[in-house]
């Protein structure tokens, strides 16, 4: 069974950046609830899990992706703060980091294993894609609606919808990790000679 300690170890670098202790605790709660519902037994399984079933992940796993997106969203925000002499919006770093860590938490339900041990779309995933199941997990553990918005609207479900500023950063960081893999698969990624 995946417990608090295991999740805290994986996300330690980013959890320590969340100042609000309630938010920090609930981020871990949402991950533990997702692992329990999805039937994931240990962290090693999550390290084997591809971060998407939509294209070949080239070995990039679910936890690596979550860390890369969280850091990417954080650095997008920092870059603007560093270079803009005035910034017309306020970035909430607790929301941003929590949203990054949780944006794909619904994949714990969306992805499962078949009889052969292969990662496949689960029955739950057929009922609701990860932005929906992840938003429900976050709401169930009592996270604020703003973080629900990040999870629910980080993907195509959020296109054209009202979004938090932090949703925009997580979305862009997420697609910066996803699009190159899709482009490799479609042979539309131009390589240097
Ligand atoms: Fe993602």
C-alpha cells in the first residue's frame, strides 16, 4: 500500500515549497486516495507507469512527468517575475506547486493494468478522463476550488474556459512535455541536421 511517507519522499522538493500546511497535507491526501482507489501497491509501480497512453512516452514515467511539469510551471512563473518590470497579475505559488503536483492525479484512476500486466485505460478512465477524476479526488480531500480548476482545466477540457493564472502555467508546462512526444510519433518534430 502506498502511504504518506512514500508520496512525501517522491515530492519532497516541491511539497517543502508549499507554505500553507493544510494545502500541503491535502496534496498528499489526494495522492494517497488516488493510489488506494486505483489499486496501486507501491511507488515502483508508479515509476513503471507511462504518463500518458495517448502516445509513446519513450520511457518517461508518471512521476517524472509530474515533477517536470511542476518545475516547468514554477519556472514559467519565475521567468516572468524576473524579467517583467511590472507584472499585471499575482502568482500564487502554493496554488501553482500544488496544482502541478496534482494536475494528473486522476491518472491513478484513468490508467490500470490488464491481465498481462500492461498499462491500459481502466474502466474508471472510460467513465471519466483524468481531469475529471482528479478534480473529484481533490474536492473529496477538501482542496479549494481554485486547485480543482487547475486539475479540471489543465488539459483540453479547459480550452476556452475560465482558468486560474496557475492553470495556464501548468497547462503550458504539461503540453511542453507532451507535444514533442506526439510529434516524434507523427514524424513532425524537425531534428537538427
Ligand atoms: Fe500531465
